C-alpha cells in the first residue's frame, strides 16, 4: 500500500499536480527539499558585507562580522522555535524564510551603509523563494514537460480553430506589416521600451487565458462524474496546468507567425523600401543569397516581426 501511494504521488508530481497529494505542506515538502540550496545562498551572502573600496583586512573583518551575524540570527531563530542553538531545522517555516530574506539584506546596510545593495539582496532572496515555490512546490518544470509532450497533439486537436483564426490574423497582420508607420515606430523605439511592450502583450494575453480557466476547470470537474469534489488548491493546480499548456500553444503559434514575417519581410522588403520607410537601409544582421538575389535580415525586420508576433 505504501509503494502504491508513493507511486501515485510520483505520478501526480510528473503531471504537474503536486497539490493533489494529501497533506502536502510548503514547509515539509517544498522548502525543506530546497534547504541545501537556501543554506548555500544564505552563507554565501556574507560577502554582502564587503566593499571593493576597502583593504583586504577590512573586508576580511567585515566578512567575519557578517558570518557572525548570520550564525547569530540562525541561533536566535532556533531558540525561538525551541531547538538547540545550532540544530539543523527539520522544517523550514515562516521564521526561517523571513530570516533568509531579511538577515542577509542587513549586512550591506550595516557594513558600509549600502542601502541599495541591501534592498536588492532582500528582493533577490524573496524572488528566489518564489522561484523555489513555483518549481518545487507547484511543479512548474513538470507542467512544462507534460504540456510539451502533448503540445503537437493539442495543436492538431485545435486545427479547426486554427484554420479559422490564423488566416484572419495573417491578413490583419499583413496590413500592419507593410505599414510605413509600423516600421518607423518600431525601428526608432528604444530596446527597453520594446521589452516593456512585449511584457504588456504577454500580460494581456495571460489575462484572457486566466479569465477562461475557472469555467474550463469547472467543466472538467463536471465531466469526471462521480467522486469527491476537488479542494480549492487542487482546482488551482488544475488551472495552472491548463494555463501552462495553453500558454505554450500560444507561444508556439506566435513564434511561427513571427518566423513567417521574418522570412516574408526578408524576401519582400528590400533596401530601397527600407530607405523610403525609415530613412536608411537599416542594421543588417544577416545577408544571404537566395535564387541569385541578396536577402537581408535586419534588426528593424526582427523588431517589426516580433511586435506583430506579440
């Protein structure tokens, strides 16, 4: 029975459904498994006490002082939790996680008054905890592996919808692609702004996907028929798997559209057209010979194709 239970739990994890495991705990099943990595980062961050403008002896003293602060904070947390001062925690809970985020962030501020470095350290550690929770706790990598293994089958199942939607999207995108203002706007836009626009489009697309998920998850639960109702966290887990799966499909289709416009633009938008649209020949990244003609892939072409794909 134990072997069967362990097998079921393993199958849940591989399917990206760890929250279906009974009594699944963040402190016992997530952060405990990542404790060696967190401990390594925690100890390594004693280097936050050093300053490159100091002498070797000053930095050595600061590093030892930082290590003393880290060990002292670790001992205090153990005492608060009722453990021996230097005991290795059996569970990693809120006090340990708070200490992981806050204590290393104190070192740059105490040694050298590096407040900006202190804020960055705290935010980095908090981001690392979120990443650990996503990968270990929610099984993000397992979700991606599961969704990737079924990607082409799901795209084939959606073929009817794609054959209806893609031609309309391409016609609309073609009108944008051969638009002078589109090339002028994207060719002069700072790269940081391009990244922000890409994130905005991804966020908007994610909102559309998330808005559909509660209804789709409810339909899946109804289609299963008899059986106990899923808990809220299990419904969320199913929704996350669906979000990753659908998001991966959207990403593949978007990349295919972007690649199409890169090829289409390289063949149809020559140097003379670029000269009239953006005032110069553009920044050529790749030059090829195709059917006896010179074909160029420019930075501006990638910018416009990426914007349309987004």
